[in-house]
């Protein structure tokens, strides 16, 4: 980690922190919730060693990057705009964009919006969802759809995150427990250790809180050290959870925001990996099939047996090997 260089650039109206290593063609890494550039700690040195300029961003709302208070400053256009601005701010005109969790839809949309800049796209844990032309019926929001799917007796984590202040209070009451519990509960280890029969899909009994659903292990999973956990805690303690939660509070706007791209395909070379126990992010056969239809140059599609949501941390060797092969084939 000593070879990593930290920097800050101004782009898209905010200050963006980044970490980089190596030189060569640019590869930009985008993390998800509730994470940090640090989630790419196993990929940066390997990609740099292979002859690339590997740059991991602290995304809007996280770490040393600015965290605007207003919800409407976390739209998908803002998030993609940050990545575009970062590429320009780094003095580059072209990049491969890589995303995980919430960083995956940002990467997919970056490739969709700006094919001139993003020459290839790789995503982990969240498949590409093709935009739909007509959006949802008038008066029906994505939140309404999620509520209908959940039913009257169940809540859903994305719905629980909607009301400002509620999820913040729940998660920030014990940041250590929240982060450890979230990292463990949707990892492959929770299933392998028998704490869950199968991966958690994000639903839970109505009236309970999100943090009540989290499984806190007696010992850390093998892919997470005490130092790793403390780094995440420090990052979240610096900003609180609001910035990351504001990404979820713009979900209702995504369908309409992407409607102009309905029917469009991502023509650039594409890569996708997920874990077989990861049920929280939509790795269903139908979702994978829809993604395949919208990615005519999908060069790598793999679901790693037994892996959970935190793919690049749980299975870094498999991810690195596949990602390097993808990059080398461009």
C-alpha cells in the first residue's frame, strides 16, 4: 500500500479524493455502499503492475470527497458526472471504468452515456438493467413497486433507507456493529458458516430496523482484518452515512433519467462477475439474461460459487485474474 498516491481534484462542482498507482492506460474504480476506495486495495497494485494507471475514487458522499447535504445532488447524472470529471481532471480522455455495488450502475451508465470516453466497462455484483422507454405508469414510483413486491408484512432495506434521518440514526448508533454486520451478513461466509440458509435478499419484518437484521460474527471473516474494519469505520465516521444513503433516495428518479436511452445497448467490451450467494443485488436468471441481451460485446460473465456481495474482497485472486485477462484483451 506504500506505493499508493493520494490526490484531490475539483470536478463537477465538488472536490473528489482519489488514490492511484502505476502508469499506462487509465482504469477507474468506483466503490459502493457503505464503502471506500479501500475496497479496491487488492486490485490497485495488481492492475498497476500489469501496466495500467489504476485510480480508485472516493465517491460522492464518502471519505475525503465532498458530501453535499441535499438529496438532489446525488442523481445518477451527478454520479456519472463525477467520474467523467475525474477522468478529465486526471488529464486523460479515455478510461476503462470498473464498478462494484452502487459503483456498478455508475459504471454501466458511464459507458452508456459516454461511449466516447469509456472504452470498456467492468462491473461486480450488480448486473446492467436495460432502460425502459415508457418508465413506470403515471403516479407509480419505483418505491411503490418495491413496496408491492415486499408486501404488507415486510419492509425492504432500500425502502427503509428512504426517510432522511431514520436510517442515519439506526446505522450511526453503533458504526462498528453496523459496518461489521453489513459486511458479514451479505458475504458468502454468512451462508458457509450456517448463519443463513441462503443469501439475504434485503427484506425483513415490518416494524423492525435495518440494523436488527445484521448478523455480527464472533470472529472476522478471513478476508477482513481488524485494520480493514477500522479503516472503514474511520471513513464513515468522518462523513456519516447520509451521503451514501442519498444515493438510494434518488432511486425513484433513475427510471425516468434513463428513459432516453431505452433500447440502447452498451457496445463497448463488457465484463460482469457476481457471487452465487449474493441475493441482495439482483443476480437472478432473468436479470442476467436481460443484461446479456443489452451487452453485445459481453466478454466475461461469471458467477463465483459460494461468493457473496463483496466480491473483490472475498475472492480477490479470481477477480484479479479475470479482470486482467479482460483488460489485456482490449
